C-alpha cells in the first residue's frame, strides 16, 4: 500500500514533495468517488419523476432485474427516457464500477456501424489507417446500450446474435476472436414483432433480445405526470 519511497539519507525537500504528491492523489481519488456518487444519484429511480402506476410497475421491474446479467429490451416512442433508464439499470447493477457505453444504431450509416460496434484492423477498408477498438470491447465488464436496434442491417443482426449466444466476435477485417463480458441493454421505437413478420428483423435475434421487455408509455398515456 505504499504510495512512494525515499532513499536514505532523507532529504527534507524530497520528503515534503512526496507528502504533497500523496495528498494530491488522495484528493483526486476522493473527488472521483464524490462525482461517481453524484452520477449514481442523478440516475437513481428516485429522480425519475412519475406518479403513474405504469411507471411504478416499470421501476419495480428494473429494481428486480438490474443486478442480473439478463438482456433487456426497452420499447416506446422517442423521448420516453429509454437512454436514461438504461444508464439507471447500469448504475443499479453490480457492473456500476465498469463502463457504460451507448451506441445509436440509427445515427451512423450501415457501412460504419459495424466498425463502430466491433472495431476494425488497419487496411480493412478504405480509410482504415489504424486499428480501432469497437464499442463492445470498450464495454467489457460493463454495460452496452444499443439504441434504435430496429435499424440494424441483416449482416449486423447476425453478429449481434452470435454476441448474445457466445459473447464472441471478430473485428472488421480480422480473424482474431474476441470474448467480452458485457451486459446488453437494447431499445427501439419500432414494433419488432411486426418487423419480424415482414422479414426485416431476424426472428431468432428477436427472441434472444426479448428476454425482459420494458414498454415505456409516452406522456400522453400518463397525463397525471404532465404537471
């Protein structure tokens, strides 16, 4: 547990500098813990303002499953708080000390989304001038939140299915297999059951991600919360 060491004979100035450095390090660690606690409080369920019985049932479900590694699918229109609740789930879980990584599957073109999620190696495609670590590796021992999952291409859906089944993947242009320990939370504003019926979303992937389903009602369905 020693922070530093000094060689004999002890020089007063060196001792003073070592103590100052140790105090600064202790202050930074305390500040980091204080900010972490503030973040946990900000995203605690107590700060989600709602008195509607539908939201109360959702809060109970979140508290029941947050500390497990169960895959969670959140559905509901844009603006119902899916991203905030995903972070809340992470901070209430045993993975709260690990990273929380968010990926919007609708914000990037299909050609870049696979690289963003799984990484790539140098030369994998035009413009890949260096190796890049993907979001799944960045979320190792933490939580990854995949928003707008209904926009995933068929090729990306295949890779996601493998990740859910085996927790393994390869970066774009690489044959090296990576294994990750990541909790997966997904969200969509689409009706995935209909997407499956119409052939735009894989049925096996749908049943893999729809383990625990949380349907977030829009404000118009809980008018008592409007004030």
